[in-house]
C-alpha cells in the first residue's frame, strides 16, 4: 500500500478533521436512524441534529466491517470476487424468528421506487449527494485513523435493481459485482485525485492545498463539483457493455449537478482536459475552462507498477434499520393444502426433516394468523403469490385466492421450485 502511516504523518499540519459539509456526516445520521426515527424524519430539525462521522461508534455497533486494502480492478474483467453475498449461508436456525434477519434484510430484488418511498432519508440522500449516498471516501488527509472507501450495503443493491434488473434476475452475483465495481471505481477516483493534489502540495508543504480544495469540493456548490463528474465518468468506463452503461447513465442523469455532468468528460480528450481543469482548482483557482494546469495529466497518471500499489482500505457499512421495502401484511384466515402437495409431503422419498418442518410451518402460519416480515416468507413477482422456506432446500408456494384465504399449491426442492417458478412466471 502506497499510503501508509509514514506518509500520513509526513502530511503534518496539512491533515484536517472532516469538513462539516462532508457527506459522511449525513450518512452517519442515516445509518443510525431506527425505523421509528425515520418515520419522524420530516419533523427533524436537521441543523440541530448534527451528527458527526464516527467510524469507531459504527464499529462498536457492528455497522462497519473493514476489509484489507484493495487496488482498482483492471478494466473489463479479472475482477476478484469481492462482493459475494455472504448472507446466503445464514444458519438455518430458529433463534432468528421474529427478528429482522439478515436474509430478509438483504433481499436482492426490490422496487427501488417503493424502497425510496418508504425511506425518506435515503431518497433525500440520493437527491443531495448522488453517488456519495451509497458510497463515500474518507481522505488520508483526515486526522482520524480510518481512511478509505466506505460502501453502504444497500448501495450495490440499489444500483443493480435500478441499472441492471435483467442481469440481477439471471446472474445476481455478477449484477451486484458490477454495481460494486462502479461505486468502488467512483470512490477510487477521489483517491487518485487526493494523491494528485498531494503531489502538488508536497512541492511546497507550507502551503496546504488539499484542505482548502476539499472544503470547496464538499461545500455543495455546483461550481465545485467537477471532481464528481470526472469520478462518475471514470467509473462508467470500468463497466463493460453498452446496456449496463446505459443503465448507469439513467441513474446518474437523476443525480445532482456535477454527478450528472459525467457525459462532458466521456471522450479521452475531454477527460484529460477535465483533469487539467481539476488540477488548476487544486491550486485555488475557480473552475473555468480557461484555467488549465499544464501538467495535469502527469499528476493523475502513474506507471502500472505504482498504480498496482495504490490500494485503499474498504469498509462495508450497514444501516442499523433494515433497508428493505415494506412487505404487505399477509393475513391467514384459512389455509388449504392441495392434495398433490399433501401426497408429496407424505411420499416415502420425501426427507423426514421436510415432513416435520412442513407440519411445523403449517401450524405456525395458522397460529400466527398474519405475517409482515419473516425470513422464510418471500414475495414473488406475481401478485398474491408467495413462497415459504420449509427447510434450507425445500420450498412451498402459497397463493392468496380471496382475502385471507390461502392455498398451498406446491412443495419441492430447489431445482423443482426453480422449474415451478419458471412455469408460473413468478420471476
Ligand atoms: Zn464522489
């Protein structure tokens, strides 16, 4: 890793506390809000509820997990399997019943609009902070020890659902991987930019450059947001395939000024010009097309051997309150099991455990009389069709025929369920 403690110490007086405008402070508040507090969000006086970024507090609460530093992916492929679900291996146990378990919390496919409608602070964050609502960069100039790239767990899911819905259906791992790559590459550009500015700063250490520049970057002033446009353009370049790029463009076009101006820097020539303008901003000049720092290219470009060592710590960040769209409340007045299903359960080839769990599940659903969230309870794409995990590999499908009247019309193992799902168009 190029940026080590020695280099950070050498920055001396040029290190600083995160400026008030940094998006991480706003993310801190959102990450810590419970569902009840979110409901009250509208009545919040946001000025007096200023919460400051605090990595250690998040760590104590188990909301941040740090991973070893990583470099940038190589373009178009050879991506390491960074972003595997990790939640799929959830122990099959009963201790989680009734809680917001990881499995339901990390639902893969959802309607982003419904999620945002239920989650005002997240919607507000996207409108204000664009990409930084989902991931953010804490510079190594920060006085705190934990610098690096923070990825909010809902971030890749929002991007995958909004930008690559077809891929998410057929290859969820790849869809989440691409979404993660995009966020990581965007934040990594902020790192490249910090190194570029530090190179200038080091030529005259008594004249701090990064701090005043960074204050301007996070000020929320659209004239200072060139780096965001370049970061989005840079990140888009890492995503292969026109279809996926177009998906991301749709997302970025809805982002605030700066973020949505990536299109101006898509050609190599224009991107290079953008770097020259950005470098001139490092020296304190306002953004202007006539202010070009002649050696901009050199500040941002590194030989491969150096580039490979430019690694950044990655921190996975989780919201304390599950980020999933609310599911409809399901009421069970009556549950009928089709004869075929009963026959299958009783069949001598059906594992004993499935038989036992099926009985137990039916008893529970009938006793509870209603479900809103349960990790075994899953909505399909078809209205009134749900499925229930009987065991880790067997599922049954339930359909609400009239209000409160349900029919169990299928039970089977994973492969059988996949076929059933395809046949019934439950995707
Ligand atoms: Zn950014």
